[in-house]
C-alpha cells in the first residue's frame, strides 16, 4: 500500500473521507454478480472431514437465476454415519459422483470473480480452500459476505432488546418466512440463503443507497 493509500485509509477509518480507495467498490451493489453457496460435509472438522456436495446459485440485479444453478456431489473418501442424519447423503445415494478435483475445477469456472455469499461463510470457505490446497490448487480470494453477520446489521440496537450472538439459517428462514422444504441440501440451503440475502439488502436499503464500499471497507 502506498503512502497516499495509507493516508486515505486512515481518513476513512476516522470517518472524514467516505469514498473508497478502490474505485471498483464505488458501484451499486445491485450491479454485481453474486454466487450464493452452501456445502454439505461429513462433519465440522476442517482437517479430517470432507465436502460431500457444493450447491450454488447466481444472483444479480435482485434476480435469483435458478436455471444456472450449480450442484455437484463428490466421491466419498471419508464417511461419517452420524452426519447422515443431517444431510441424508449416503454413499449409494447419488449415481453422478465426481472426483473432488473435478468438482472444484467446475466450481472455480462457475464462480469466476463473483462475490461469494454464504451463511457462516468461514466454514464453507475453509472447507473449500482446504480441498483446493489438497488438490494442488490455489485458495479462493474472492470477496465474501456472511448473511449471519449482515442480518445483525438490520437489528434495532436497544438495551431493551436481547439479541443472539449467533443466528442460524433456520432463524433467518423463520424471520423472513422462507420455506425450509429443502433444508440441509446444499442447493436448498443456498436458495434459502439467497432469499435471506435479498431480504437483508432490502432492510439495509431502507436506511441508505447501498454501494459496495458499504460492505468492503
């Protein structure tokens, strides 16, 4: 970062300068292509568990594009029967399994330079990036947004109200009256997340016009 950029960043932190350093962020959020994703995994251990399925859909200009959805299952090297109770995926369930490397390469092509949206993004991105490194590929560096964190920005701040520290996808589905018919499938959870994301943007937009730099400072 140059000296000029450091000075600008300091002014932004102090609230003196509102404009972003990166001109790419000086655009309405509606103009961007988002990839809303979810992963189903054998468990929550970043090192030992594996991704079973990646589900994703694109969103742009407030429109969810279901015709261009991404849903691919990976060969199961690791199996944990206790997690089957959550995602319902067993070894013999899906005929069209692909190797981990194949699915990852297909997902990278699908993702491009889009902004990633997920619920509790850290988990999904850590699992995906660990899989990429395991297959000799570079980690994803796209910008990310977490609907769990964004939802908190819509809540009224008051000492009279008690808010949770963590909000689940079920919490958001209940709050926004979103059907949970396909809950705990990768594509189903991606769809719920996409609708919740649009609802959150609508609430935030009531306060001000939304530009990318409102989310990435």
